[in-house]
């Protein structure tokens, strides 16, 4: 359709020019002594147009001839770019397919293009890492480091490699450099979690965990697991210290952390080790006011203080309020054994055994029989405990 329109336009212009020239009777005289040439105006116009067109075509030809080296150079550059892009594409496909040697070879070809050199070096570094070629991997990372546009990708990749090799120092260093550039995207924060956990940087782990929690970037169960491990490690670090340090650590925690039963149990154990069993008892009792958790019963029973009778009374109130939970029955049995309340201890332990035969119940009953001089009963329960797999944490 476009060609037809142009054809009609050209024909119309030609007809118009023919009509104009038909009524033009003027002459043009060209004097070149001793010669004189007379031509019509129409012919003079056509000659001028022809000369202009010829000069225009000649200049175009000269321009293209002079520009030929540049065009050849650009053509070769485009060819190299096409080859490099194809090589990078094939290298990525080979990397995802698990053909790491082939991926590294394709990445080597893709480095001919300066725009793709950093990306190709990272692809080759990942391939070499999968083949456990550490020296080649570091060489590729060094090449990627030279490309400023791939700096963040190189740091992220280096952190991943360090984590794969359990090198906490290198992983943390790469993460710190990455975050120093204000690059705190979700993947780098996840890497930071692993690096800080591996290196034992629990305070920084909790800070990163809160950022990820705000972005809803991790499942709730995963966040809880990280939080519990970090808090336990922080309280274990205070083991044997003055209770003031444990108290400051507890106060420094967020309210969401202090609400977790695992964290309360770790804090109570830390207070007990630091010589403040009263505070340990108070933490557990405060936590159990709102809801029952069997995780808090064992450290509550293990507290070594002179208020065992009061703890027995408190545990019996929990038993009445929350029902006969196995962990609570076992804790009551052991607390009663500590106070030489043999009858009540046996009652609670037998109720515990009735909830399901297990090694912990038989072991506790064996210890009770030993304490009361019932050797045959003790031997029977020891054999039962051994048959069921020994003594688990109880």
C-alpha cells in the first residue's frame, strides 16, 4: 500500500512539472567567448537537476568508501558480540544442566565481549566451584572483581562459596562489604543469617532476622528456629557469669523473643548457672501463667535451691489447671524424690508411666526403688529402661 501511494505521488509530481514546463517559453544563454549556447529554461533546469543528482551520488559513494573501515570494524564487533552472547547463553544452560566443564568453556568464549566479561567470569567461577577447582575458581572471581558493574554479584558469589566451605570468616567479610554498599536485598540477608550463625555472631544474626521478618521473607518456623538458636547461644555465653550479665541479656531481648518458651528455658538455665535460682524460677512461673509449655517443666524441676516444697506446690497447681501432662508428672516425681516424699513420687511416676511406657519413666522408678532399698524393683526398672533405649533427657 505504501509503494502504491509513493508511485501515485511521483506520477502526480511529474505531470505537474510537465504542465508547468509546457507554458514556459524562456531561454537561457550561456556565454563562453567566443561561443554562445542558447538552451530552453526547461532543459537548463533538467541539466542542473541531473548534475546535482550525480554530485550527490558521487559524494555518497565517496562517504561510504571512506567509512568502509569503520563499518567493517563495527561488523566484526557485532559478530563478536553475537558469538559472546550465544556462548554466555549456552554456558548458563550448561551450568543449570550440571555440565560444569562445558559451562566454563563457554564462559571463556563469552569473555571476548567487554560488556559480558564480568557475568561470564561469575558463571565460570560457579562452574569451577562445583568441580572443586578452587584455584581456577579464585582466578575467575579475581577477573570478575575487575568489572565494577559486577562487584555486588562477585561479593554475593564469594559469600556463597565461603558458606559452602564452612569458612565463616570469609563469608562474614564478604557480607559486610556487600552491606557496606547499602545492598541489603533478601538473598544477601539470608546469606548473612547463615554466615553469622556459622561464625557465632548472634547479636548481628538477630538484627538481620528482624529485617527478614519485616519483609516476610522466611517461613515463621524458620524464623523461630533461628531466634531460639541465637538466644540459647547468647545465654550459654553468659554461663558461669555474674547474674547481672544474664539479666542485661534478658532485658536486651525483644518482647517477641522473651515470649518463646525455648528462650525462657534458656534464660532460666543461665540464671541458675549464674547463681540466681530465684530469678530462674520467677521467669518460668511468669511464663506459665498465660499458657502451659512442657519445655519449661524440665528446667523448673532442675533448679537447685531450697524452695523445692514451694515448687512442688506450684507444679501441683499447674497439674490441676492444665491436666496430667507427661512432662509435668515426671517433674513432680523427681521433685518429690528430692524432698524424700517417696509415696507421692511413686504415685506421680506411675501416672507418668501410664501415659506410655518409656525409658525415662522406668529410669526414674529405678532410682526411686534404689533410694528406698527395693533392689529387685530397681533391677527390673533398669532392665526395662535399657530395653527401651537407655535414659533420654528427662
